[in-house]
C-alpha cells in the first residue's frame, strides 16, 4: 500500500492530539482511504515535555525547516498559531511543493489571500477545516455540502470562552469579571483573554466563513467588532426577562451586491436554535436558497475535536495525492472578487435593544421618543425595569426599548442627541437583535 508522509509543526495540545490520532488510528485510516498515512516528523521548540502519547523520540526535532524539506513528508500540518513563524513556515512548505493543513484562523483571516495565492502558484492543496469551529465541519459544509446553494446568511457562536462566560452570567447571575475568573479557573479562558472577549477570535472566523460563502477576500479591518468585556449583568437579566439570551454572534449576510459582516453581543430569542447553545459549545446556522436553515453544532476547540478535523483534512489530501490531483489550491474561490462589496457598519440595519438610565422626572420619556422618532427609529416596545441595582435616591430609572429595524447610524445619532438633552446619567447600551 502506498504511504503518504505527514510532518507536524507545533506539538502543543492540538499537535499532540493529531500525532496521537495518526498513530492510534493508522490502520483504520488505511482501510478507509486506501493509502497509509504515516507520521514522519514532529517539530516544536520543546520536545522534552511528556505529551502523554507513545511517540518515537527519533521523530521529534526542533528544526521546522528540516520537516518541510524532508522528502518523505508529503503533507505539512501547521499548528503553531499566530502570524509570525507560522506564516513563514506555511509559505515555505507551499513553495517546497508540500500540501498544507492548518488550523490557524488568525493567519488565514489576515494573510489568507497571500497564502492561498502561494498554494495556487505551486499547484498544491491547502486545507483549513479546523480554523473555524474546531470539531464542527462548517468549512467542509460551505466548500462541499452547500456548494449548490446561494448562501443568504450565516449566524455563528464561534468562541467557546465567550459562550461559557455568557452562560455563567445568565444561569448563575454573576457579573462579567466573576464569570471570566470562573472560565480561567476551568481552563476555558487564557490568562490574557483579550483576543476572545474583545471579539477578535470570532472576527477571524467570520472573515474566513464570509470569504468562503461569497467568493472574495474579506479585509478584516472592514469588520465591525464589539466584544463582551463591557457587558453588564443587568442587561443579561433584562434580556432574559424579555425572552432573549445574549450571545456573541458573528453575523454574515448578503444583500444584493453587498455583504454585511459584524461581530457583536446580540439578543437571540429563546425560541431560536442558537439560543440553546451553551457553555463552551459552538454552532453555526447557515441559510441557503435550496437548503433553508441548517445548523452545525459541537465543541469549537479542544485537543480531540480539533485533531479530528485536522486528521480529516489530512485524509482528504491523501486521497488527492493518490489521485494525482489537488482540489483546493486556492482555498477560497475568488469568483466575486471586485463584484461584491462590504456594507459600511453604519449602513447596516437591525433591530436593537436599548437600555437607558433615564432621569426620573416627568417628560423624560417623551423627550427620548421624540428624538428617536425624528431620526426614523421606531419603538416596538418600552418598559421601565426594576431598580434593585440602584440606590433609592439615584434619581434615575432603567428603561429598556426594543426598536423596529433601523440603520445603526440613525440609532447612534439619536442616542447622541438624547445624551446631549440631559435626560440620561450615562451612555445608553445598544445591542443588536437577531
């Protein structure tokens, strides 16, 4: 049976999981693929720490380029992360004529056009199924399963750390800082959680999904990003009372020749399938013109779920190599490059949740509704919330408004005017609604 050699760059949590899976399931893979996938080399700056797997020490090296240049290595798996040496090694592997598998969403979101062009130029495959959703096959779904659909929209809960924090805030009634500390103690949040809680990780994944769905390179800098760092437990509680859960949502939608992409804390109705996605789980809902709504759910990170997707990509490339052809050199189809654009954030229309701390005197509510109406923002519902969070003599009361669909710029202009009118004691909270 023909052998296909694999070299792994990065022997951390996922790298060790991939190595373990290749060694443990080598026979099963051979039976299914008709080709034997062999782990040839593993590179990492630390090759002495025990990863808990039975790997031959002779396979380990600290020299990544020696793995890339090894003639017995046909597929290079990059699991280093980041955009420094990872980019250098991925480009080197592609230029060496090696197929590449990567789980590096940051690299693809920021330098995907360069990476995919290098793969096409060298006539080799690049697969990145684990870059979004860990063990969820959402990349494969967009590339293959829904290839015959026009994609209308994608809504995704794509960061397990944020979803865990939001679940804790709702179910346990704790503040953001306490929920974050619990996530860190449980190992679900990094010591420096900024990339997760400020929305950057979700934005990287949204860029990849949008590029796949709509066939053009999506610049990360054009995506409006808002994380959950400043989210108040008050708003989580009020949203729940109104029949909603707050989720950090990647929202991607096509409207004619414009694509809307954003990452925001968003109110999701309890009846919506995404509302039931809790703790560290991820999910993506895709709406296609033929398929309608389809939901993809599972663990978005972790050693084994991510390793499973990486190994699936290795298997696909092994089949391609056996057939003597590549399938995904470009990575992202660019059929719509220059034909589709990204709608500016201020032009995006949505329903909104507004929480305003309003001066407790006659006429304040009338001032606000008049200003909102003047800016074309229609109120669907308005309620005065309980004041247990405030001292008795605060002089302000929380008022929650749910709007009909309005442009973000119009809502923002109205809120600025309301603030200037002197009826609020702090800036209003504005959250999107699905």
